[in-house]
C-alpha cells in the first residue's frame, strides 16, 4: 500500500462538498471527454482509458447459500488520474483503488486497497495470457472465456479482507448492454456524461469464506463499466444508483443524481433478451421511504421506484441497512430485495450522504 496514494485519495474525499461527490464535478482541463456517437469497441473498451480522469470496473452479486440465507458480494476497481498525460513507473499519474465486501442480514465486512499506477501493483490488461485481467495486489478479476467468446463472458473473481473472502465463477447468459445512447450516458441537465455499459446477466457459483466457515453459494451478478472525466455537474453532491434483476428476467438500471437545478434521474429498461430501452430524464420516479442511522448519517434504505409507462411500482428494502463502506471516499453499498408489481433482487449504491 502506497502512503502517497492514500493521501491523494483522501484529498479527493475532502473535495466532495465543493466539487460534487469525490471531486467528480471538478475541472477537466487536459483530459478527454466523452463524445456522443463514438462506437464502443470490444475487447479494447474492457481495458483502461488513461486519457480520461476516472474509471471503474464494478461488480455486485446477489447470492444464496444452500440453507436459503442471502448474501451480497462486491468487487470494484477504480482508476483515477491526478494529472493529464503519461509517465512511467512512479511518474505515472494513475492511482488505483479497490473495494471488496460481503454483506449478510446481520454483518457487513469490507476492505480497501490503494495503489500507485506504473509499478505493477494494480492495473487492467486486455489480451495476452488472459483475454482480460484486472487486479490490485492479490485481488483479481480474470477472464476464463474461450475462443470466440467475449472476454467478459466468463470471469473468475476473488478478494480477501479482515474476516471474509470469496472466490466466484461468473458465466454470462445474455449480451453486453450499452447504457444511455449506445453507451453515451448523460448525467445532468448541463450535459455531463460518461461512457457506460454493463454485463447484467451473470450466473454465479462459488464460495464465501466467513468466520463460521466456508459457504457455497449460487446467484446472479451485474458488472458495470464506466469512464469519464467530469461525470457530475459541479453542484451535484451525490447519487442513488439501482441495479435490479426481476424474476421475469427483465432488468432495470436507474439513478438519481442529487443537487443542481433539482434531481436528475435516468436509467435503462433491459428486456429479458438484453435489448435496452433508455429512459427519458425524469421518467423514473424514485422516492425514499425509510432512513437508517449509520456512521453519523441518515441514509435511505427503503425506496419506492415507479415507471408509470411500464406499470412498474416496486419497493426496495436493504438486506442489511448497515452496509456502510467506511473507505477513503465513504458511501453505502448493499443488496436489496424487490417486492411489488415485480419481484426480484438487486443492489443499491448511495453516495454523498
């Protein structure tokens, strides 16, 4: 773990109130910006985009043990550039941060890793011995795809922290989904945007290592890929993000970006066969119903989501209201149960509280 990297990430956290959550609304001079109409290319776009300021590979999984107990697992790798331009070794401007967690109804165990780019401690590779590999220290997301498959069609994912660990095998049972306008996802009325695509169709098998012993699990997972240089407006303070998989096979990605001229909501309706329909800004209605006190914050852990045009009216309830990520840039992240006009499971992320 690099001490300088720690202080740099802490500096991003301290800027949250002035420039949006985690400094994501700050100036972008010298960095590339997303452009509407750019065609995403795979496998190249599974890799890093160092000309952009911020990027992540973000996996969440809803899991079930043999006894019916519910679990959530998270594996995330973030890349952030502290300056535009290149550099080798310790002169690289790239910083890396990894988050891992396992959530049950009564516990939330998490860990964080920090690394400096250019020295081999963390990174993302496309091609070579594996079609795709992302890592930070010994945490790894590695492709096990065969010839003719997309590099993200099959993954082996592992991480370990204090009191938990996991080794998961993922197999995609549907296509990659381009969010927004063919992967160009608008985040504000002012036009801030990111490149954004997902693989929301993973079937999962694997093992959780917990204090009471190993737990064999099965379930489903969702991988989000996103990169930008200023994904928030300067006066947006955070977001509430939902990824929901319904028993019908349909899926919903939605978000609320808070602040500015009022909340900005958008998302994507995903048919069971993977065909996406972008939602118009404001089409998704998201209402917090109940809050929970955690780490000195009042965080909404029960939500009502409505899509009147599709007859969707569901309630999301956190599996564990205390799923607080006490990381360098703190946030709430955990599995949710879905009831109402559709039933299912999913994940909720809330930042800026």
